């Protein structure tokens, strides 16, 4: 029973989870008050606390825009997150209906860690066509999105204290993925046109370099790396491997290329195919997902593809083990069945690409009309304009935010000269943003003058 030895039940104490236990287990109130007084620092590890300070700025801005929308409604123009409003391909919607009305017996069951075999086969056929390299089902393993796929590959191939080179601008979460593996990130800026600086990458490679992590096409720039650049990079990496064979003949290791190709289908110049990572360099891993190109970011379904030159059962087993160790187990069963049916039936991606192109072109015109410098992206769903002279990326983002336009400062992608706008939004949001962007740009210039 409650007695004077226990908590007195103030409103603050009643709100604490320990109040219930203190009522049923009448230990001295001083004991419970001591436990309740423990700060967050006492519970959360110092490593995690440090990461909280570097949590995704994109997500914070997205959440802030949602809060602003509660008071300002449709006046809010949110370009923060690549959270597409474009409908998935018609073939996907038809496959979803087919699976829902006539589900396989294992539609909600555990599947093999590597994924549904027929889906892996269908993805391998698509990849063979896209890369013009023969890819088998054994090369493909399913994952809970591209982020999970990257973490699984890194966990599998990174020795402790090794180094990973990441060209910038880049998706900022990559850094945390690498550091979570207790490895070091080496950032190498791209050239002014956002092409890879191959010579700078060569200079950054040392005996500890294990992986080069690329995003091709790139987020946030929309850059597609050229065939020449990828071939030149391959030559550098092959030279490094030959040197390692001479200096460490007992256990030479190549520098692996890990290419995040989540935006491959959202490529606006279909007359110039994206050059194959596997054709460029045999010691490669590719990761992707159906989040962006199929507009399914919430379904968390992606995959790893191992270069045909690397695939063997030991590597497949190691990747499967890393999948379980990291707690992913396997990606959603029903979505695997739906996408398997969709790829079997075939899909027309042109209507989806047309929707993205329409949004890209209109928002790009708005930015130019406002007087901003902005390259036209070759791929992906982002525009990356330069900020006006005399203001920082964060100051310009604040000026836009004051107009209810939410963008992500370029420093979140390791390039503080720009801001990023995700144009996978409704067209009316893009149209509504035009006078707001122009006004914020005028205010930035007035601030400079």
C-alpha cells in the first residue's frame, strides 16, 4: 500500500513510469527519486549522444515543415525530403491488386534471408539489360532499402580501422554508416562540374583504404558520372591492386567500389545510358532500391548486387550473416511478391519519368527566374542551386523558411555553397513557391548590399 515512505504522487511524479512501481513496491521515496533524477546522459551512450548532434538535418527540416503546415496549411512549400508524391508505375499497382486478391500461401511468411528466389532472378534480368553484363540470381540479395544494403556490405567487407573514401557533395548519412563500423571517412571534393576528381581520389588512397563509396546518379547534384571518369577511376584502382600484390603478396586486397544507384532509372537523357559500374571495375558492389524510381520510399525494399567477378557462396553467406547481425532479418515479404509479379509482367517507366521531368524543368525555371545559378540535373529528383553571394547556405535556407519554403542547406551534403530542393512534390507546391523563392533571393541580395 501507499505510505509516507513512498512518493507523494505529485503530478510530475505521477507522469513518470516508475510511479506505478513505487506504488506496488513500497521502497523509500529517496530511492525512486534518485532513479527518476538520472539524466538522459546517464542512460544513453556517449557515442549515441554524439550522433544525436549530427542527426539528419533533412529529417529535422521535414518534421519542422509538417509542424508549420498545422498553422499555415497549404501555404507551406516543403522541398526537404525525397518523399515522392508521383504515383508508382501502373504495373506495380496492378501487381499489388493481383497479389492482394490472390495471395501466395507464403505472402506473409519469412522468406530466405537472401530474398524471394524468383524476385532475385527478375532483378538480375533487369540488371543484365541495364548494365550489358551477364548477372545471375546468385549476384542479387534483397535488403530493407538501399541504406540497409549499404550497411550490410560495409559490415561484411570493412576491417576495423580501415578507410572509406566518399566524394562530396554526398548523402550525409554515408558518414555515419562508415563511422558506425568503427572506420574512418576520407572526404574528397568533386570537380566544380560535380564530376569525380580522379586524381584527388588517387592521392587519398593509402594502405588502409578499403572502399570508395559512390552515389551515381548523385544526391544532391543529380550528376551522372561519365564513362571516361569511371574508366579512369578503374585504372587507378587496378594500379593500386597491382601495387598491393607486389608489396603484400600473401594477402593483397583490392579497393572495392560500392555504388549506390538508387536513382538509375530517373535519368532524363535516355539517349546516353549510364555507364555500368561492373563494366568499369570488377571489384564492385551495387546497391539500389525501389524507393525513388518506383516511388515506394515507405516500403523499404532494396537489394545488393555483387559483381559477377566476385560472387561466391562464402561472400553470399557473409552478406546474409551481416543482414541478420544488423537486425534486418529480411525485407517485407508481401512487397517482394508484388515486385516479383510487377517485374514478371513488365513495366513502362516513361510516364513516371515524364512526371519527374515536368517537375524538374518547372522548378529549375523558377530558380533561374529568381536569379539563382543552378545546373540542370541529369538525373534524380533534386535541384542544387548556388546560394546568393554574401549569405551562407543556412542563412539563405532561413530566409526561404520565413516564406514557408523548406529546403536543406548544402552543408548537410558537405557543400555549403548551395541548397537542395527535392522536386518530387505536387505541381501546385512548385507553382506556389515561385514568388516566395524570388522574394527570399531579393532579401539575400539586399542583405549582401
